[in-house]
């Protein structure tokens, strides 16, 4: 059995945010051979399920690694098989620090995104992530359980995000990871979560050697997954730091079925 862990945006999805027919044909063949597909994303669960359903991926053997590996959901059993939540005290601290930097910060309920305001950042976020919005000026007021992650965002000034990340770095040590999914979004999740740790968990869960695990991605939050896998695949459209962390770089980008072409070649070889 082989395991394929794939990021969504910029990797599995083309520039129209769709799974192309050629990539879908590869996934159908891969799953029909008895392998497992793990859709690995910073997105919340319902958003990853939307991608899966829109792509027509309804066969057995599909799992979701959501919130940057803080939750693993088994689509066959329709159950969460791993969860790593942040303490509510972390949410309060991070919201206060983000406010000092005049940054948008949001978190998540089970089926909704929670934002302090209906602002430009949350409206931009929901153009692609189609989940309900809960507005709560104090984030913890809308939470009954610790969330899987927080997301700090600035649409125009990456330096503000970096200043925030650096300021909380001492506090964050041994508590949370602070990793960019793109230049607008800083992901905040538990230290023992992350896409790489999710890969190791599922290899152990299925009794599969990491040498039989493939991982593909295009962003900083994919690096731990590429390094943990037996074969890490960086997309042609990925930045250099991601390519340097990978074993293979695709010949084609995400809009040219780069992942499908590379996986067919690797499996044949």
C-alpha cells in the first residue's frame, strides 16, 4: 500500500481551484490499486470535504489532514481519528498580541470560522473557503472547545505578520508552530501538530513504512510533510525553500497536472 499526502491550493488544484480531469483520472487509478489518498491542507474540514466532493472523489481510501495536520478525518468511517487542539488561553494571548500589531486574527468552531469583525480579511478568506462566519469580538466567547488553529492575516503588508511572528517567538517555543501558508496568512497551531506529524501518525496507523509515503506541496507549511515522507515532491510553482526540502520537483506546474504526471512516473519507476 502507498500513501499520497497532497496539499490542495497550488498542488492538487489548478489555478481555477479545481481537480482537472487528468489529475482525477490519476487519483481514480491510485485509489483503485488499494492505496490511500490524504488531502492535506490548512483549510477547515468542511472546506476540504467540499473540494473532495466537487472533484467526485467518493471512493474508499480517502482521509483528510485538516488545519495543518491538527485534525485527521477518515472519510470511510466519517470520524476524527486524531485531534490536537489549542488551549483557550492561547487563543486569548494570541488575539491580544495580534491586536497590538493591528492584525486580523481568526479561529474556528467545528463548522464555522470565527472572526472578531466582518472585515476585509475575512471577506477575502471566504471567497475561497466556503464556511459559515461567526463574528465575536472576543474569540473565546464563541468557543466551547479549544480550536485546531488560529490564522493571522494581512492582505497588504507581510512585514506586519513577520513582526508579530517574531514578537511571539519566545512565548511560542515548545507551544505552537508559526508557519506561513502564503505571504498573506500566518498559521498558528500546536507544536505537535503539522502536516509532517500527521504523515507519521497515519503511516503508523496503517502500518505503512514512511518509504511508501509520498507527499506533495508548494508552500512553507508543506515542508515538514515533504521532509517526513519517503518521497517529497515540490511543485514547479513552489518557492525555492520548498524545492530545497523536496526529493523531486515536478516538471509541470499545478495548472498542467504536474503532480499527476510526476506520481505516474515515480510509481512506474
